[in-house]
C-alpha cells in the first residue's frame, strides 16, 4: 500500500493485527483520520434516516390507497403485485409493505406512530409478523402498551 494511502487509513497496525474489522476511533492513526471517519459515519447515518423517511412516505401512500384498492385500476390484483410491477421493490419488500399497510389501515394508532417516526417500520413489521388473523384482535388491545415500550426504547 502506498505511504499516502496508509496515512489516510482508519486502522492502526495494532488493530489490523487483531482482526480485519474496524474498532473504536481511539485506534485511528491520527486525530484527522478519526474525525474524517466520524464525519463519514454521520453522513451514512443521515442516509439511513432519509431511507427510513422515504419508506414511511411510500407506506403512507399505500395506506392512503388501501380503502379504494387503487392498484386495480392499473391492472394489478393486489398492492404487492402493483409494487412488483411498477416499482423496484423486491418480492420480500412488496410483501412487507402490503402486509404493513393493511395492518396500519386496520389500526390507525399504529399507522400514526409509524408515519410520525415514533415507531420504526422494522418494529412495526415485527408486530405485524405476530399479528395473524387469529391474534390481530389481541394486537389492537395491546397496541398502546407496545407504543409506550417503543417510546422508552425497548
């Protein structure tokens, strides 16, 4: 590795000999390198936040269209089929969005929490996975408790 590239590298020789994974910024070769790594990590975190916001916006649109089954007008038999045909969603992502939109449509408090960012889509999906038709009434009764737990970071 050329010396100039080595100076800008995040890992110290000590850390490199331990394992190929990155560790604490205290192992950085220089304060400048550690600051640059922290700045880049902040940029990546901001990108993740933007992705989550975009997913919530997409979910909001599907929830809004849910009562009318608007995808039928486009020739799709379901929200999932429409997402697969007209977006770049994977099969798994389209299924996840369809299931979560239906759950949010039936439970407005859940929709409000997810769309406001108070409950992550991942946590809402976890709830949705547990809420099959037999257990969904239980979810409605327990939703307030789940939202309080989410507020506390549980």
